[in-house]
C-alpha cells in the first residue's frame, strides 16, 4: 500500500451478496477501477430509491428529492455544466455491506454510501455516475480529476486536508469483531489488546490506531500481533479458525456481519467500539473532493437540506445506521489529528 495515505478508513466486510459477486468484481479490480451499474434515478425523476437489491441489508425505500436551485447554483461551473456528479467508490474488489457492495442482481452497486451520493446528486440537479476503484486508486482518481467526489466511508483527517476538502455526513466509529465464544471485550483501553492477534486492513485509519497501540504495548514489554489478509473471506476464515482474536474494522461493517453469523456455528459479536478520531474527538465520515475544488460547500449544503427535510433520517434508518447520525454537515470540520497523541 502507498504510504502517502496513512489515515484511511477502509471498507471491509462480507455478505452473501458480496460472496457471489467476488469473482466478477475481482476480475474488474485488475485495472484498478470500473464503471458501476447504477439505478435510473435522476434529479429529473424527483425521487431516489435507496436499498435496492440489497439482499436484505436494507429496507427498500423511495424518497422524494429534487434539485434545489439555490444549492446547485453553488457548484463549480464545470461540474454544473457537465450535468453529472462523478462519484468515486473505493469498493473493489469485494465491497462491504452495508456501506457499498454489488447487489443481489450481481451488477448494481448498492449500499448506504452510494445511496447517499445519489440523494446528494439529486439535490444538486446532477445525474449520479458512480465509478468503482480499489482503495488506493480511489484517491488517484480524485487527484487526476477522474472523479468529482468520493462517497466511500472516508475519514476526515488533518493529514488528508493537505490534499482534499470535506463535507461530513456520518459519525466514524470503528469496531472489534470477535467470536462470541471468546468472551473477549474491548473497553476502550488499549491494554486489553495485550497478547492478542488482530487483523486490520492495510493503509486504513484503523491500522494507524492499532499500530500506535502496538507501540505503546511494546514500550510496556507487552505484545500485540497485527495480521493482514487480502480479502474479507480470508479474514473471517482466520477469525473462525482461531488464527486471529479479532478483526478491527468500520463499525457498520462489523455490526452487519454480526447479524449474518448469528445463526451459524461460529457466531461473532461486536466486542467494542472506538471513535475513528481517537479518544478525545468524535471521528467523522465525509464526502471527499480535491482541495480547492469548490465542491465541499454545495455538498455540505445538500446534505443539510436532506437532514432538514427528513430524507437523511430515512436513509440511515433504511440501512440500520441511525446511531451514526450527525445533526449537521460541516465543511472541513476538525479531523483526526496529525499526531498520535
């Protein structure tokens, strides 16, 4: 993984829908990006259907939402004249329910993140065009202008503000997934990780936090082993077989996967959560655009319109993410600090 994106919050998880689509998306990942099948919803239709082909992960709901001229007028000329919002989704190869994954029709990109992107595009009077990338190539796509904005569980960090601008839309919480039979719990104190083996996505924000805890434990003469796997299937096989004690990932992905294992021989639990910005700051997930692109304000205003008019609440509820709601979208709010302190 490139070392110039050290604070990413990677989409991880696995669902039945993802599993059947893994081969197809894996082949597409060879090029690093792909065009995603999207719904036919548009600003002109006056509605957006969320939770489509979600394989039971969401309650399909059609929401009324149309262009708000006062907000679309804030868009940069080039984007407004193009008539479309090119949205980056860092969900190759396998995606992660409920955030972003290939739906039960094996072609449509569904999930809470692309659904919010479609709602925002409708407020802006633009046609949503979603492109899928591997996590690394997502940021290359923003840098090169291949995409206008990323809606893909990106954590707002001070490091990233050197290159990107943000419009927040959801709390960023991380979770530890462990076997129910282990009875292990994370209570917010890194000391509970002593002697444990934990898997995490390389290059992610949660990796950064875990590495910082590993260093603290080592300074105390204690050990934390970190393991990496290529995909979610491999991660969960390792968890089920006892090769790792826990998986540290975005809380929505953990919460969803726990429900999917409940009736299996190896049920898992959410063993504890942690803010993506550390102990003293609530982390935030944000729409991410190139710095000085002029997109952050209209994006934030569009999200705030959805908050004020109820579509935001219905979107979260459809995807069972109501506990991660924010009361307001902010432009470049305080993010994960530059230091580990």
